[in-house]
């Protein structure tokens, strides 16, 4: 297929681009490089630098595109609380421009990066796709709103759309991994402490109602996540918008993650307990039963492999 990947210079977009190329697809990456890196775009993909508003229609009008994979977004929860207008504009506004460009150029399939943050603090766990979406941050709200637009475009314009709600993505794929200017995620921060870049890992709260008091999250290897995108592409059906969770169905606490990092690196990795981080629910675990049933997807790589691959990437 001929594919447009928005945000293909970022962490997940670059991994999926590499997987698409390996499967023989042609890829154009559209990225404004505001948080992505030009050198993260896999060889063999053409990089167009620009925003979706500025450039999506011109690229799609070149013709021949079968589908879009839409990763480009701002994704820092804390920043979204401080700067909601930035997030509504960058996430919803830019996405609307992309969807209109697709409609005008006749590109009728899309796979969209949605998020567990769309659910907010869950009533029950594991979280199924029909749980009431009650995002607790502007970030989650913008992603949920984009899901709503996709549903409308499927009904109105016959778009075939699949939204994948990511839980905690981790690991790396060779030279493609997590490289954020502001790193908020647990595993890269623990590994940065292992490399001596921080004095200690900060554990945000050890008084949650969980077995060891630290928050439990559902970690998925980025390579498993990428495979789900390939399956979702094939599953885009005209006039339908389907939402699938992507998780492993199990959870690991912050304490467990740090222990696995110590085991994999062979380093002591000091940790200090700090205050809870505002907005963190105690437990976020996905039910991935729907995508297993419909598309036969299942997470295959466990936490040790995620940490080992992230460690390989961090040391490069
Ligand atoms: N966390 C932590 N120290 C860090 C980064 C994260 O204790 O340096 C905790 C965070 O409070 C949450 C879990 O690790 O409970 C996962 O956080 P992350 O930011 O990786 O993902 P999120 O679940 O927020 O999407």
C-alpha cells in the first residue's frame, strides 16, 4: 500500500514506519519536527516537514494514497492541563485539517492513535472499550473528541477508521525508540537513572490502594503495538469506525518496573518516594479482548523484553 504516516519522526510513528517498510509498503512521513527527529525517520520513507494544516492536502493530492496512519499529536498530560488551547488546536484542529484533506482527495482509510487517557479514572478494571469515557486531562479530551469526529466522518462520508487506544507503550525496535526532550515516562526515566543521568528514580506515590502501594499500569511493547496497526489497516471498513484497546491484559506496579530494570541492567538504581503526581489513577489496565477476538492480536512481549530493548536503545 501507499501510506501517509503523520508523526512518523516520533517514537511510535518511527517504529511503525519501519515495520510498514519491512512489509513492503511505501511510506511518506509528514511531521513538523516539533517533537520528532528527522534522523528517526526510517530510511526508505520520504519525509515531508510541515504541519497537517499546511501540508497534508498537498501531499495527499499527489495521489495514490491508500490510507493514513495518524500519530502526530501533542501528548504531555501535564502540559495539556497548563495549556489547553495549545492541545485543542494542535490535536483536534490539526486532525480536522487532515480529515478534510483526506475527504477532498478521496483517501478513505485511517488508523488513529487514541489513548487510555480517553477513559480517565476507570470504574472497573480491566477497562473495556464501552467504559464511559471521562478524560481527566485536556490531552485525553482532545483524543476523545477526535474519535468522535472519526465516527461522524465514517457515518457521513463513508470513512473506514480504526482508533487504537494505547495504554503504556514501552521498549524499542533497534535504533527506533523513545527520545523525548521532556521525558515523563517511567521506563526511560528509570533507565536514565541507571545511566547516572538522574541521581535517583522518583516514585510518584507509594500510598495507592495497590499491592505495593505504587500505581499499576498496563505496559505493551512498541513492536507488538506496531503489529496491531498493520492488522488495523487491513480491518478499516468503509462507513465504520471501530475503537480497540491495546494492552497486555495485565498490570505491573511502578515498584515492579523498577525491580525489572535493576534485574535487566544489573545496576542498583536508587529510588526515592515522592508525592503522588496529580491526576494519576491507581490502576489502569486494558481489556484487549475485542482486538484479540476481531483481529487476532495479542501482546507477545513481556516487561523484561520491553526493558531490555529500551536499555539497548538508551545505551546507543
Ligand atoms: N512514574 C513515576 N516516576 C517517573 C515517571 C512515572 O513514579 O519518573 C509513575 C507515574 O506516576 C505512573 C506510572 O509511573 O503511575 C506510569 O507513568 P508514565 O508517565 O510512564 O505513564 P502514564 O501511565 O502516566 O501514561
